[in-house]
C-alpha cells in the first residue's frame, strides 16, 4: 500500500522550514555562544597576560634599580677599601718617619758630640699572645756611629729612652775608634706599640 499524505504542500514546506530554521537557529546560537565564551576566555587571558607583563616590567624596574644601587655600592666599597688601604700604607710609612724624626731630634739635642754613620730599620716578627691575639710587627732601629766620649754615648741612649718612641734602647757596644778619643757605638732601639 501506498501512503498518501493529505497535508498540503505549503504547510509541509512551512513545517520543514520551521524545523530547519529551528535547527539552524539552535546551531547558530550554540556556535555564537561558543564563540562568545571563547572570546571572553581569550579576553580574560589577554588581560591577565597584560597584567603579568606590567608586573614583570615593574619587577624589572625594581631589579634594575637594585642592580644600579649594588653597582654604586660596589664602586663605593672599592673606593672605601682603597682609601683604607692607602691610610694603612700611610700609617706604615709614618712609623719609620716618626722613628727617624725622633732620632734626628735626639741627635740635635745632644749637640756636636754624636755622629750617626749608619741607620738600619728592621721589622721584628709579630708575636702571638696566649689568647691568640696577634700584635703587629715592631720596628727596630740599629744605629752605628761615633761619640766624643762614653758619657756622650750613654747620654744619647738616655735621650732615646726618654723620647717615649722606643720600648727598649740598648747600647750594644762601645769601643775606642783608633788613636782618636772618639768612641764608636752600636745601639738597638725597639719601637713602642
């Protein structure tokens, strides 16, 4: 048997169009919703990425500033270290000059009776105490010269002791100098710390 459709053709076409329209509207609606959701997610990701870039730029700025400060401090540290080393070097060079100045003053106070022939400046090795504290190395002057008499030589030793620059002043030897009355002497002086 054959089936006969009694529904008019226009009505069937309208229903078909309505069914197709509903189907395509639903497809377009779901597609539009999917696109809108995708767009919204992408916008949120873009906004988050933009905020992250701004945060990273701020961090880079802070790190650059900190790096510049570190470089400035490194330069200042180097300059300060150089100044301290120069000051220590000056102190080290001032000690021998001060000891020689004391020697010159004692010779001048003694008058014409003393003649210094040789002066040798040595550095004694640093010592360590029971508490393992290392004391800096002392300087030592070794003098050889001529004096008018034994009294002049001992007077010179006493002046060196009285100067306060030396912890020890020793008259190592005193001898006659040939046929003259002059006496040759050797003196050792240790710097006072």
